[in-house]
C-alpha cells in the first residue's frame, strides 16, 4: 500500500540552452535502501533529468546523497516533479516539490547556483552567481516583493525582467518573470525573503525565505 501527500511547493528556475545544473536534494542523505528519489520531466525535449545516489564523505560513508541533474535542451517552458519514496510500512511516496523551468535561447552561459527556499544555500566570496526567479500573475494582480536583509554578506549583481507576450491579461496566465542574481561579498549568514502580495494590500499572503551562507 502506498500513500501520496500533496506537493509542498513550486520552485521557479530559469536555464539557458545547453546549460546543466546539479541539485543536491534537501535532506536526501540516508541509509542505502531506505530512501529513493524520483524525477519526471513533463517535456524531455526541453529539459532532461537524471538522478544519482553517491556515497557521502569519508566520515559518513555509510550514507548516500541523492542529486538531481538537469540539462536544458531547447527554449521553452516545462515542469519537473521531484518526489521521494521512503521504505517504511506502508511505503510512503511524497512529492517534495515541482520545478517550474523556463529555458532561454543562449548558447553561452556562465556557471551559476540555483537558490532554494528553506534550505542552507552555500555561496563563495566573489564566486558563482546565485539565481532565483519569481513570476507575477497579470490576471490576479499578485506580485512578488524582494526583501533583502542588512547582513552585507551578499549583493545583487543583476536583475532581469521578462515580459509576457500576450496583448492583454488572460485569466490564469503568468505575468512577467523577474530573475535576480546575487554574489557573495564576505563570509557570514544572510537571508533573502520574497513576499507574495495581493492587489491593494501590503500584507503578504505568502512569504518565501532563502537562507544564504557565504564562505
């Protein structure tokens, strides 16, 4: 017997054609055979996925660490459903998150880090840029407001806004997508929060927290 729980959250991600990223799965270090991860791309012609279970560091060689490997094939939009199956009784399958992927047309792209909510994201001082993207909803008027902290351990390196191509808002259609890239500037801990604010209000209906550790 198996049970399925609802999706926890959606994670927007922007890639460029031919870009590959490796994503350590949150909390995925486990005893061999106790946990299995799965991932399915809704359109493998846009993005392909591969999973691997590698042995941990020498001090934890009795554990395996699951990683998700994504490769962007061509421009477009698709989703990747990522889930875990625990070898409990009864066997429990849990969809952990859905990646909402947008692939842009670009043959050359520098390496980058994908920021994930509610996990510790590691950055290096003046190292790779860390990406995060949000998408407003033109039909409902909901918008995302970025709220950086005052830690001074990171700085905004680039902000790019992609506008929807529709002539007028369509109910349920996505609005503009904003891509932000940060870099680490000094060692320490920092937090970036995103507030999902409804129209005519300053009180967020949802708050997404991104924790950053810079070394």
